[in-house]
């Protein structure tokens, strides 16, 4: 007969006698786990506030509380927070590759600023150059389309003390964007405005396919909205704007540094930063 109390009936810890302790596993990114309750299986894509987000092979994402209830290779585990990154020593670099300033306080915003076409452009610039821009006091604003640039310049005209650097999508010969850029460069505001751009249809394509984990960016037929076409071609949900927003967050999360961006985009942003930070 098994004696669960052992030799001493008053001994502490008798409740845990014979209970198997499950291994604790950090929820590191890309770790594949299965949820014991319903069989959902996916890779870890994020951990925040005691919750882990998993993505399955179809791109569906769900969130679960950390702790027990997970399987790895069929074995029960306790999923814990990822291990803290080691504290680096020596000079630190920002995501853009520049050395981080010892005093990381943001500088008072300059009158000069960088204008981009949309929210995704602004978020991508912030992702890589955010630290540099705060150190230089440069604000990035988005226009919601190059068509609105001329009106924006009329509302707050540029000057030698208020320069505007403008980043444009699909700035190739013969495009609508290039015609607008040429007209502004020749116009009354041209002396204090620098308009540069990349050759792709959308800023999504400025992220390298390698970073996103795809072979190449899909060709989207005319008549189909670019972002919708990309999502469909990659097998990602594209039913509504919420799906498009999730697709962009997936792409943006894949950008860890300037190495994940196309050189043609990198060069243009650096050019704009130089233009708007030139000493007066």
C-alpha cells in the first residue's frame, strides 16, 4: 500500500508527492507549439503582457495566456516569457546603422520636416530611422497622397528655414508622381523642397522579400488594388481593411534594421534627412 505521507504524517509538501513537474520553455519567436485544449498549432510571433500570439500555417493568428496548456512535439510544457536579450556593451547602433548618441533625449522639433505619402510610409521610416530623427528633431508627416502635396506647401510655405523633404512612391519617368514632382520643382516652392522617390508601386515593396520570408513580391494585375492583390497572392486574408492592416503589421514586424530594406529606399531617406538637417 502506497503511503503518501511517508514516515511523517505532518511533513510538508505531501500534496506534491508524485506530481510530475513540467518543463518550462521560453516563448521565443518562431517556436512552434500546440494548444492542448483545441489543437491550434502555430509559431510564436509575439509576447506581451503575459499573452503569447501564435500564427498557424494559413496566417491565422490567435492569442493565449502564457503558462501550462501547451505541447511541443506532443509533450506537455509550461510556456513562459522569452529570455531577456543580453545587455550589450560598447557603442550601440540604431536600426539605421548609425551610432546611438549617449544622450538619447529628443531634440526640439525643427521647422523643416519630411513628408511621405501615407501612414505605412511614415511607420516604415519611423521603424528604421526613428531614433535618428528624434535626435535631429525631424518630424515625419504623411499626406494621404502626392496629389495633396501642392496644397500642403501652399498652406505652410517652405523657406530657407523651413525645408521640406518629400518621399514619393513610384517615382519613375512618365508616371503621375513624376509629373507632379517636376511641376513643384519648377514652381514657386521648388527652391526649398526636395522630392525623391523609389521605383516601386507601394512602400510594402521597399521591404526585402527575404525579410518577409517570401521569394519575391507578387505581380498584381491592373484593376486590382495593390495591397489586396499582394495578400491574395501570398495566401493572406484580404477581406477588409482590418486584414490589410494586419498584413502590414506582419510586414513591418519583419523589419529589424536597415538591412531589411531595399538600397534604393535607404538612399532616398538618408538624402532627405541630410536635406532637412542642413545647418542654417
